[in-house]
């Protein structure tokens, strides 16, 4: 199971590593958008935009639906779960280090 989680995390981080894909996520974060409008807003070709949307979909970061002849895309926040989980693991240790540093500084001021 952990190997699958690692693979999901790798796929998601690779998708997020590209600036065009992050820009697409910004465009589709609040409402579903068709490929043509995403491409126009970002100054990309529809082919390039479709490619990046495919990567985002495979990484679980975007989802698509049909509205008549239009294919609309929107952010899938569940796709960020692997990254969120990975980063959350860093906080307890870092917060403990910060607490120790503050307490040490307070003791030094008293002493």
C-alpha cells in the first residue's frame, strides 16, 4: 500500500512541477472551464492545454465533465491529498524543534 501512496505522490509532484500545469489549476480552481478558454487565458495552444490537462487528470488533480459538446475541467482537490499527507508529516517534528528553540531562548534570557 505504501508503494502505491509513493507512486501517487510522485505522479502528483511531477504534475505540479510544471508552471503551465500550475497556471491551469489556477484557472480551473473556482469553476469548470472548457479547454479553449483555458488555452486562451494562458496563451497556450489547445493541443498543449489538452496535454497538460491529461497530465493533471492522470495525477488526480483535475477532473472533466461534458456539457453538450464542451468538455469542462475543474480542480479535483482530493488529488492534493497525497502531497498534503506527505507535507503534514514534516510539521510535528518542525513544531517540536521550534518549541525547543523558543524555550531555550526563554531560559537563556532568565538565566
